[in-house]
C-alpha cells in the first residue's frame, strides 16, 4: 500500500487559510500511544515533507515514563540513531485549545531509504490492511472511548478524585449510567470537545455518562479507512485532554483510576466492504453469516495472544474483574454486553462485530492491527466459532477459554504467538514484548506504601 504524502501546495494552502498560525506541533504516537515530537515554526515546514523531521528510532523503545528500554537495541546499541518522520496526509489542523497561533501535524517514521520503520504502530496496521486489500476487502472501523474527568489536585494519599461539580461544588462518588443531570453538569466542556473534534476532522457521535463518577463515553463514527480512524482516535485523545485542562479538570484514559469504580474501555467496531462497497457481514440472522462467523472465530482464537496490546500496562489488569462489563473469556454472542465479541443490534446492512476487551489505555493502531489480524486469521483459514453465548457469560466460565488477567502471562502469550508474528511481523512482536517487559520489571521493583502498611511492623 503506497504511502501518499501531502505536498507543499497543500501546506501553503492551509497556512494561507489560517494566517494566524505561527507554530506547528509535530506529533508521533509511540507504542503506548503517547505523543512525542517537536514544535516548529511555520517557516520550517517545507523541510518536513522532504527529508522529514529527524527523530530517534528509540521513540518506539520507550516505556510510559519516556525511558528507553535498551534491550530493544534501538538505544545506545545503534547510537540512538535518527530516522526521518514524514507527515500523515490529511492531519494538518489548527489546535484551538492551545491558541489561535498553534496547529498540529501527525507524523510516521521511515527508514532513510524510504521503507516504513518496522517499530511504528501505524505501519504495523498498514501491513495488516495490505493483506485485506489482497482479498478485495476494506475494513470499516469505529472506536468508542470511555474516560474520566478528574480533579488536577490529588487526595492526600496521592490518589485521583472526582472534580467538584460545576453547579453544586460537590464531588460525586456514585454511579448513574446515562444520567442526563451528569451530562448537563459538563455540557459546556463536552460541547467544546465536540466542536474541536469537528474542527480537526474527528467524526464524533453520541456522548453519554458512564458508570463511574465523571466518567464519560464518546463514540467516533464508522470510517471505511482503519488508518484514518486511528489517526482520528489519536487526535481525539489530545483534544479531550487539552480542552479539559482549559476547563480546570484533567481527562484520563487510564484503565482503572479508581479501585472501587468502573474501568475505562476502548471498544472497536468493525465490518468489511467488498470491492462493490457491500458489507460482506450483512445477513438477516445476526450470527449466521459465514464470513462474520469466520471473522469472529479468528478474533476469539487470537484474543488471549493479543491481551498484552489490549491491556498494555500494570494498571490495565486492575480493570479485569468479573461482571464489570469487561469480558474475561473468549466469548461471543448477539446483543450481549457480557461477551468479548458482540454482534450489536443493527439493521442488516450495518451488521458488524464489536471487540469489547481493550482498555482505554490501548494504542488505537495496535488494537486495530491485532483485532483485524485475528479476523483475517479466521477468514483465511475459514475457522468456525463455538455457539454464541446467551445469558450471563460471566457465570459460564467453563464454556470458553480464559483470557490472561495478569501482565506476565499476557506478555508470554503475545511473544509466543505465531499468528501475531505472521501478521504484525516478528521484529515488531519482539520489540513490543521487550519494551512492555522492561516497564513491567521496573514497575515490579518499586516499593509501595501498602507494603510498609502491611508488612513492616507485622514481620
């Protein structure tokens, strides 16, 4: 799949239409989905097309704190070498929450000879999509994010706390799913997020109050371009965080910010179009379409191997609890929010699969790559899924394979996966496992206040 580029004429046209722009944030999403990059003046933009912005390949060897995991070989072993990063077409937009003089542009990393850099998650997704194109299929993707607004001030113990309500000043500690009163309390903030998304070409749909205090869900619309959908998801997260700060609150996509409240997920909806633009999953009976069944079977067969992507850090595994709307087994069914792969209620033309396992902290490119790789694994091998689940999937624990619910097991399954090495590339699988394992080992080496509270005097 050829990588198109914006040309200088498009850049000049944008700047002519936005004469107040003085600086541009150049953004590269790392393995954790954290944005790295530089801020440059508009006079420097010509060089961004060719040769590109030079950044070290170690951008894709970082842990969540920004430290290079040297075991990847992308740090000092290669002299922390630079590679060119070039603009992603169609991603140059104003960043109004930062002021009228600031724009942003998303980048992707390449080798010096023009080949995609193997460690860039966007290129990993591209390689999966190329295999779909070989079959004449185009994935249609939509993502829905859950996230919390939290007070920028932490508790005395250093924990997150809900922000004071705008109208009452109270901190809420209850759950009110789909509460319109809660929605009213942040309507100005959500309206600004929606308006900014529109200004940046991010197609948002419904917004609703979720289970936790000041927890929200925003759905992005279906897009027949998985790369564009994930580019939009990256912009969406930056918009939410930036606009929230301007309203005096923080937004977090951390999977489990409160021990006793709901976690935040990232659900991915997907269908497939053929060369005539028809949905190949369309069928009157929701779970009867052969291609939909094969795709679901592949997702289920590879789900345990992809958990290290769906749950990428230590906190991710706090979210994996029974009957918390987080599936713990590789299950599927129609109109059932307890299963891992849901066939939502829809008309025939919009029949699709919804992957419900990942946390909001997952990298959107990698989530899409692993889910689509699993689907293609099932389609190419014509796998057949088990019978769809009905009723409470959490109580039918013996009827489906369990998913890893701890970080070491998930990383081991990911690293040993022949299917993921085939679709994502063996070099990338090693890189991702190595970076995540490095962070896991550093996290495990830390002493916590709880250890002193439990053990210091007692032992």
